[in-house]
C-alpha cells in the first residue's frame, strides 16, 4: 500500500496540485494528490476526495431524483454493474438510504408476488396446471409470505453477518451491513420462474460479497465466507418459517 505523503507547515508546506500558490490541507484518498479546501468535494461520504476524482465516481440514479424511472435504472445498474453501483451507493448515500429498504421490499413484492401470480395466470390460460389459488384469492397469502421473507432477511442477515465478520477479524458497520443486505435482494425481482428462484440465495450471496468488498473494503475471502455462510443459513430458516 502506497504511503500517504505528509503535510508539513510553514514555508515548505505542501501545495495544492491545482492551485500552486495555495497550501494543501488534505490528500485525496483516491489519487493521492494534495488538495486545498476548494478542491475537496464534500459530497462524498466518509472520504476526502478531490473534485476530479469525485466526478469520476459513478452516480447512482436514485440519488439524483426519486422516481419510478430512476428506481428501475438503479435496479438495472445493480444487476449489470454491481461493483459500480455499490461504489456509487457508498460515495453519496446518507443515513440508511431509503432505497435500500425500498428496493428490497418493492422488488421482492413485485418479483415474488405479482410476477409469480402472473406466471400462474399465463399457465392457466395456456391450459396447464395452476400451482396456487387464482388471482386475487392467493395474492394476500403470497404477499404475507414474502413480506415475512423480506422482514426476516433484513433482520437476521445484518446481525449474522456482523458476528461472522467479527470472528474473521473484519470490521463493518450496521448501516453498511443493512444496506448491502437490502440491495442484495435485487436479483429476486426475476424470481418468478421456479427454476430461477432456486438460485436466488446463491445470487444474493454473490451480491453481498461484492457489496462488502466495495462498501467496506473487506477482503475477498472474508466477504465470500460471510456472504455464503449466512445467506444459506438465513435462506433455510426463512423458507422453513415462511415457505
């Protein structure tokens, strides 16, 4: 790891990389250049980043505007470019980031309830066997099951992940664990097909590993072990309770 240059005071103090006549007060965490106060972007959470590096960090659509369109764009970014998405979330999210819980609940409800029931209607229309009561009789029961799934997932996993990471010697925050676990539910939006649904715990564990690596800087071995172990355990518990 490259050592961060020290800032000295007095006549020989370091100068800003962009403003040579101004003393530097910070060092960019991303590129290592000296920065004066005017060259530090304060919008990047928990990092001291120069304005040029801040511009290079991808923007998460939901952070720019709250709408159905940006929610879908955010989901697509998570699915196609998860590392870029988690970097954007880490950089500019505040608090618990309402989308973390919103994405988990909305996508789970859509993919597991509406999508599944719609598939059964399509099967019935084609003359095949229907696996559950038809719409709208079966909808409340299915919605209750999946609401319990999401609730259990968001309560159990952040706590379990924290315990496993602590045993492995990795540090993490409850906020980051909750955010990662919530966004890891994104693949469930395509879980209407039973054959795909069986792979969702594995997909969620992959997203969790990517999230912990990008948001908390946790090593790959610790992130993978934690994600796989706790996700599979939680999936078994959740399906036994709510399935």
